[in-house]
C-alpha cells in the first residue's frame, strides 16, 4: 500500500548517448537500490513518459539532436511543475544553463564529466526536496479540504484584524456571502459581549438569527490564539440541534417521571394501607388489590411501549407477515379495550358490516393488534364520557383496512401532521392526559413495516378517525 | 377540619382520602383544575387545599395563582402534591405562594404532618 505521502524515488534520465544512460543507471542503482530509474534517448520520449508517470527528479543532457535539454526541461516543467529538474552539461554550454536557471526551468546543473560522489549527493538532495515539497502541498490541500467540508465554521484574521480566511460553513452560519464577511474585521464581526468573553476564557456562546433564517441559532465559539495569518482563529459550532435535543430529552424525562410515578403512587400507597390499617373489610381488601393490579398493568403498559420504541429505534423491529384471521384480530382488540372504556363510560363497538368480515389476510397480527389497541386506547383517552368509539374494517382488491372513529375533542389541523412524531402530544394536553406520546409514533413504525399507510381525518369538536390501510400484494 | 383535594387520578385521590380519614380530616375531591374557582365561589372554604400540578384543564400552577390572587381565597394554605421534582418546579410553587411540596409517591407520614400543621 502506498499513500500520497509515500516518498517518491522515481528518476527520469534523458540523454542521446546510450553509454551515458547506462553508466548513470549503474551509478544510481548502486547508490540506492530503491531508486526507480527510467532512461530515454530524446526529449520527446521523455515528455511522453512524463504524461503518465510521476517523476521526482528529471536529469537531462543539454546537447541533444532534435530537442535541446533546455527546451525539453521547459516543457517538462509544464507537465510536472513539482519535479526537480537538473541539467547535465559540458563547460562549453554554460550560457544556456544560466538562462535555464534564470527562467526557472532548472534547479541545478551538473557538469560533465561528473564526479560520482557529487552526483549521488545532488540526486539525494533533489529527491528530498521533491518529497518535502510534495508533503507540504498535500498537507495544505488536506487542511483546506478539511476546512472546506468540516461542519465547524472557521475564520482566521490577519494581525490587523482583517479576515484572512473563511470557510463555507462559516458563511453559511452567518447567512452572508464571502465578500461581505471579508469586508469585516475582528471587532466588527462579533458582538462586544462575545468578544470580551472570548478574550477572557477563549470560549463563548453566540446567539443570533442568521440572515435569511427565521429562527434564532446558537453557536459555541472557540478562539484559538494566533493563527498562521497573524491574528486569532475562531471556530464556530452550531448547537441549535443539540439544544432542541436536550430540551426534548428533558421533556421526556419529566413525562416519564410523571407517567411512572402516578401508578407507583397508587401501588405503593394501597399496599401500605393494607399493611398498616388494623381493620380491613373484605370489600376494602378486594378493592385495594384491584387498584394495585390495575395500576401495575398500567405501569407495565408504559414500560412495554418504551421497550417497543427502543426496539424500533435500534432497528430490531421486524414485521413478520403471515396469513391471519382479520376479524379475530379486530374482535380481540375491541374486547381488550372494553374494561378500560367502561371505567370512563365510553362505549366501544364494532360496526355491523365489520362483524361480517371473514377470512384471512396477510400481515403481522401481533403488531397490527398493537396498532389497533393503541389507537383505541388513544380514542378512549381523548373522548369525553358517554360517547361511542366505533371500530370499522374492510377489504379491497389490493389492500384491507381498519379504522377507529371517536366522538372526542378532535385534533387541530396545524397539529395533525406532527402527531406521529415521537414524544409528540397535543400541546395543551401535555400535562393532563396520561401517556408519553409514544403510541402514535409506534403505530406508524409498525404500519410502515407493512408498507401500509395510517391516515387521520379529524375536526375539532367533532372527533377523529384514524384509518390504517395495509396492502395485500406480497413484495 | 376540611380539605379540598384537586387530583385527576381517582385511585390517588381515594388513597389520599383514606390517609386523611385517619386524622379525621374530611376531603372534597375535584378531578380538574377548571372546577376549583367555582367550588371556592359557591362552597364553604376548606382549611387547606391539596393540589396536583399536572391536571386536565387549568394546570396546578394556574390554579394556585388564581387562589393567591383572590383576596377571598389567598389565606387558604396550599400544599402541592406532585411527581414533578425539578428545583424549578419547587421554586415556582413556593414563589406562587405554596406552603409545602409533597412528592409522589406519597410518604403518608409526611402528608399527615404537613396537613396537621394547618389544623386549628
């Protein structure tokens, strides 16, 4: 494996005399076995070789028929500007050597006849120079490439405070173009408070609404001492997303705490009562155990939902398609929901047409029952007492569907597209109804796993209908 | 002695009622924040109000604010009973005029101690 930074030891030698070529080849091989030596007898052959090969050093005779060494090296320079060019020449041709040096075509010359030791030394120096230059150029390119693509904003200043370098990310953060930013100086770019904080502790936070953007962004700013340009260097990182994430986590923790604590309060409290109360009637005892069991179920439901969600987010969730009894799945979800609905005096029924459904459909009955149960639970949660929740289902040619229709509060139109997001709950209800806001996002994941669709039709004050459509074609 | 309890979870409400019956405190239970103002307008004032924070309708924060803003009710001591436990929540409640803050799950001894403080 060779990387861009592996030293190059390739040497091209051009001389019309075959004896010179072979004696140079022998000499350099002997000096260093790692040298890769290419010999050609005229300038044109040399240029052809350079078109597809890298040379660290080009060694060329001056006096050659057709193309002179001077001409060849001038053209070689166009092809490989970084290659070190050295001319081999007799004393009589010093004039053209001087011209070549002055015009920048060659770096050194060696006079014929040469001293072997001197020649080997010059070759070593030239190769070292070539490789240092190359390393320098690659490092610089890498650095520029990094600064260009990194998602940190980078800006460096000259010693007089003018902008020396600015990367695209920085411009994007500010929402300004390069010319605008380059017209700024250190003092005018940053607000005083940020600048003072940077000078005191090299770190600060800069919050503003970038040009052309609607919302405030928050950047952490780091100031590195002197850049190569003479003035300070600033690094900016956009932490707006981090903050949104942190506040979502905070909200989640607060919701989880509340959700888990409410059933725990009852479980612990009633168990304690049973332990401490000296006289307890059978009815009381039965009642307390009932509360404990009910609240334990609620607790495990919350944990179950959270585990499901963790599975979905870690990609472990797989939907297993089998043929299953559609009507049985619907009936079992409805039956499971009834006790809970009764507590709130809500009637859960299956539409008459739906009762007549028969036969098997493809899908994951466990997941789809979870979806339907979640939808019914939600409907119960958001429905006032003495209302009815209707479960409908049907089969089409290419799909089948089921729907949950409630007579609840309905969902405002602006909220409708957000409700399938994780942890979303209708804003006003965040602190009221139980739930983590996980249910609907889970439903959506399961339905997505079937390549199906979940649709919402809702009007505030009239109620909501959630409809799930599952395709039957197998792909 | 009479307490007004505002708590949306019926099991928790009944639990608190059972605890308080041990020290002969009668409890009137409301399950939403919206019902508090009307109750205080029309019924005999309680000796103490036990208030949950996360409630349907008006939140506990709003309820205590209303109680403390009204000249007729601001003297009634309010004890918060909540599972919220950030310093910010506690500070906010005390700034709004709460007397005590009891965390859920409820320690019954602490609950009874705090209620007894307001018994005459």
